[in-house]
C-alpha cells in the first residue's frame, strides 16, 4: 500500500484551486470533471511533483456531517491538516503580503515553529518548520 | 483564544518545559544537517555536544520521534534525491551525501523511496522535460 492522496474538504473547488495554487504555491496535477459540476481535483507540491497529491474535495457541499465536522474544527481553531515549510516566518511574511489571514502567528513550541492560516474554503491549515 | 490555542499552551507546559533538553536536541539536529556528508556517529555527536550518548539517544528520540542515526539516514536520502534531480551520477551522489558504498546506498534508497536511485533520476529528469 502507498499513500498517494490526502483529501481536504473545501466549500468551493474553484476558489480553493485559486487559493492553493496562487497563494500557497501548489501545482494542479489532475482535473477531471465529475457528475454535477464536481471535479476530481488534485495538487502537488512543486518540490515533490511525484509525491502525495492533495485532493480538494467538495464533501461539505454534499454530505452534511462533513460540513458539521469542518465547521467544528474551524470554530475550535484546529487545523484540518499541515504542510511542512523550511521557514515559517518567511512564509508568514510572504502570505500576509498576499492577504492571507492567520489565526496563529509564527510560534515556537518544543522542536517546531508553526503558524495557522485560513484557506478561505472552510479550513485552518498549519504550516510547520522543524527546529 | 481558541480551543486549539488553549490545548497547545497546555501541551507546551506539559511536554516542553525543559528548555535545556530542547536546546541540546535542536543543536544536535542542526549539527547533523550541517555535517551529514561526514562520518557522523553517536560518539561524535555526544562528544561535540557534551552529553552522554545514551541520554542523547533517548532525548533525540523523545523530541523528534526517531534516533539520530535514523534522522541522519533520512537527511542523506533527502539530499541524495536533490543531487540526483540535478543530474549527478548515482556514484557521485552516494559519496557526496555521506554513504560509503554504492551498493548499500542503492538498497537503502530503494527501501526508503520505493525506487532505485537510477530509476528515481530517470523519472525526475523526465518530469522536467
């Protein structure tokens, strides 16, 4: 078995595609039309284009428990998932310039430094740097 | 303050209260990052950081979840991938990142990445074409 897909529930696939590519810097890999205007939409990291794909999944629009779970995580400030970066402070500065909102500014804790941003599609996303 | 931030604050005070230990393991990790191509071992790491090797082993595993040796191997494989992507040969890459035998490097690389170094390189170079 291999890990190839990590899914993120998003409220709007097109908006999420723009955010994750134009702001966060991911690259679109697969974009297959599905029923009802939905898409099988995956992204990869520019540094690991053969690595795991991020699936932008419209689950909250079609499955109420997914929306309830997503809303609960958002309200509690809990990240849905996290991405590794080399320098959290540098990414924070870059993304703030692009208008991205953070609920947690760069913070050191133990052996990591992290920050939490709002992906504008229903999720908190954590950026992590190993110290 | 959100629930998440409260939980982080609680965990921080429960798990990360010993700053001296944290400073020590972070320094060792940085040392490995800077010296991964050299002949690193636990004795050398413990001597250069004035910490007993068993204590270092325990602390590194506690804070990073893997041993210094495992971390070193992961770092070398990560750097080997970068080197192969630039088109350097498997042999050149092997020695540049600190491995001493092309045979054992190739086996380890395949175990860690699922691909032999040469196949990995072919795929990477074809992605860029």
